[in-house]
């Protein structure tokens, strides 16, 4: 069944009606070519999922009648957040889309010492809004009902202040002794009982000072093997491994 997003404030449980915004309505009518009487599924990003039957346009607005409401929890047991050094071009779009599909619970876009991309406040806000839309659309496709939050762009120090003492795993391209598998095996109980933060650098990787900072905070550095992966590959590969070992993937 086709699936759309509806904002919670557009849901009227008492009257059992859902107001569909213009963007979703155009998609329903022009792309999906659904008509009055057709059924579809809607989610509101807070956990609720609705079976709707289209009622057509009322005063120019497309409306659906709620036939069934359910709370469908498809979130991973493991809470894994991604701290991602902002990548160039449209790489961040891909990273966010795929991370949401894998099961990432939140994404922190960060500026590091070796970051090429530098955003002023206005551009950063626009980027975050765009990335949040991509996260929402990814949830529509993968059937998640809770939309992961894309945090404001920040530097690593601000990020550390936010996550406090939560466990951090830094993917470090020069880490040749400790593999990700080892970190997961040695810390499985601790990681399963906390939100885990996966830290991935931008194209230039991490500076020695940034590595030392993570280690001084009790975080782990880990390598992924003999091959150096691009930033848009490394985080997704590692997230998949972590979700496989400690979560519900696979």
C-alpha cells in the first residue's frame, strides 16, 4: 500500500480526518494517480500509523478518512547515532538517506579541523532543513514511523558537550591494530545499554588532536580493515556492522 507523511497537527482523531498538505496531495494525484475511495497508509513521525481512505478535496484541500490507527514500532533495539563530518557536494544527502534506512536514531553534522565544507548560519540552517526532509522521505520508504532528528551543524566540542559521557566509536583511517569487530566484542554489554555514537570524519579524516581528544574522553578508535573507505561509505558500512552485531539488522 502507498505510504505518505502527514504532520501531526493535520490529524483530527475526533472527526477521523487527515488533511493532506499540497506537496503530498500532488504526489498522490499526479504520480500515484489515486482517487476518492482509494486506500493508503500515512505516518505522522511520532510513532502513529493510519490507514486512510481518500475522500477527495474539501475546499480545495485533499482529505483522507481514518479507518484504522496503530502504533507500529519498527525502531532498532540499539540506539545508534551518527556524528558525521560534513562531506562535499551531495554526499551528505546519500549518507543521511541510507543511515535512516539502516536504523540510525539521530544524525549530528559536524565541522572538524580537516573539513573542506564551511557553512555560515543561514546556509547551515537551509542544509539541515533539506537533510531533515531527506530523513522524512527515507522513513516513508523504509517504513519507520519515528523520524530521526538531524541536529544543527556544530563543531566537535559542542557535540561532545551534548552527548556527555555516552560511548563513542571513532572510525580512524590510521587505526591499524584495533578493528571495529574487536571494539564491539569487548564492549558489547556497555554498548547495548546506551546510545552509541559513531563518529565519522569528512574527506580529510581526523587530525591527531581530534583522535587524542576522543581517546581522552574514553572513546574508542577503530579501523575497518586494510582498505581506506570514502566518508560516504565508511559510516554506512560501520553502522551496518554495528546494527548486525548489536541491533536487529540481518
